[in-house]
């Protein structure tokens, strides 16, 4: 089990990126949150089994035609034992 804070850069706001991120997280059974930043980036925290996290990050990189992920920076964080689900934060 791992948890990461990640910042995603590129064309990731106004293109449904957060909601697709929630969809991918639910499909892969990982928990956490995602939100837009004022500078046009998106930040998120995600936790789960390492293999599921790798699939999750691959999926959000590809996402859809409108999204263009230019970079993802990750930093490992402490696990949140009681966390359930994955949500959009505002």
C-alpha cells in the first residue's frame, strides 16, 4: 500500500479531467481526492496497492482527446488508514 501526492500539468482544466480521474480511481479501487489549482494545474492524492496506482497514473496520462498531460510529479505521503472512496475537492 502506497499513497502519493501528485501535481499534473498540461491541458487539464476545463476538459473533464477531474471527473475522469474519479472514474479511473473507482475502476481501479484506489482512494483519495483531486482538485484544480489556480495556476491551471491539478493536484491529487491517491492511495492503493502499487500495481493499481501504476495503472491509475497510466490511465490519467492518456485520459481523452481533450486532455493533454505534459507532466506528473509525485511525492510519497503517509497512508490514511480510514480513507474511503475518491472525490473531487473544491
